[in-house]
């Protein structure tokens, strides 16, 4: 049965992407030809495979093939799957859920949302498959290397209220980190730095000027060589905690970016970054109740 307002179902945890077929000159002969031109970074063989696998639809819900004619100013839907994707051998755990959001313990090495090289092996797609909820959306983010608690919105209607909490800095986040013990470092302290984009582009750097990042740092325990630190960021800059500890001369254990970039193979899951989003606290914008949620993961000092 055909539907004029076709909404593609979620498939194996992946929601369909919608593409507008804009007019081109010369006009492509087929939808396949158009997609190859418009998304040149994707191999033509991959587009062909998607047609052959029945992963491309028109707005009536009909499956298209590689010879389906191009119709400008129309839409098509497609599902994105990767032929080869490295399995991340660690599991997430849902630690709290209500009608509006879920709190999840994210393991190390698991990317939050689909990116260039990860689709199925992302926390968002795993959760969609587990819950069957296509509307799941991260309310905030953690680096791939960082483990710990992260929140996902369950429904569109209340999503903005939770996102606004983070935008207004009304969420208190507490992290734990393992880093070298430096007896001469006077703790606790509040570190304020100016951070800007670094080189390579996916890193950050400390620079002169008005501070735009702040972290409270406290010593929890140490064994003479390594220490466990409690970190409370008051701002949310990319890689803030990692750069702040590196700046103090105590870079986080197994950090592949700070103080210098050390590339690891994608399938190397040894030596996870010893950074954990341990605790999150806020007043729920819907229920008005105080929420206090903690990760079940723990970081331990090396012997």
C-alpha cells in the first residue's frame, strides 16, 4: 500500500535520511547518478549497493533502483550502513529512565552518534535498537574516549527544555580522572584558561587572553605515582578537562591527544583514557525535582 506522506521506519536502529533532489544542469539520468554527484565522497559502488539492498525509497514508500529516473524538486529517503565497521567490545547500561529522558553509562571507545566510520557501533544507534524509540537524541555529549553518564531525550516535546538546562549551565557535572601525582601542586584549585582551536583541528590549545574555561580540581587519593582527581567544569569547552590537566603538568593517563597527539589504530581498545563522567545533578525542568545521577563505573589507581 502506498502512502503520500510516507515516513520510513527505523531499520536496525538507524533512521532514514531525507534528501532533496535539486535541479542540476545537465540533468542526471537517474536518482543513482544524482546521489553519486551530490555525495561524491561516498563511493559509487556503495550507492549501488544501497539500491540493491532496498535501502532507498521515494516519498510514497516505493523502493527505488539504480535506474529510477531523476525527478527534480522531489525527495528520496536512504538508510546509511557501513560495509565494514569495527565492533566496539564494550556495553552501555541504562541507569535511569522516565517519560522524558534516559541516563546512560557510556563505555570508553564508543562514539555518541553516527559519524564517518561508525553507524551501528555508536551509542545512539545501540539505544534506538534497544528501546525502539526513533526520537532518542543526545542532550549533551561525551568524547569517544570518555566514559560515564550521558543523557538522551526521549520525546521531541520536552527536548528543548533539557537542552536549555545545559545551555544555561544549570547542570553540575562531576568527573573523575587518573593522572600523575604532583605533590607540589597545591589543591584544591580553580583553573581558568583561554582555549581556542588547535592544530591538528580536532585538538584545543591554551592561549593568551580572557579566560573562557574554568574547572575546579580536587585531589581524591594517590599512591605516590598516580592520583585520582575530581573535576568540576563550570564551562563546557571541547577537551576542557584534558587540556586543563595537561596544562598543569598532569595529563590524564592514556590521553592520545594531550600533551601531544599519538595516533592509535581504530581497533586498539587497550589503554582507555582515564576520564569518567561520574556524576550529574540538576533540577528537572518538567517535574521540578532535584535529579542526582551517578555512573556505576569506577576509575582505579595503577599499582
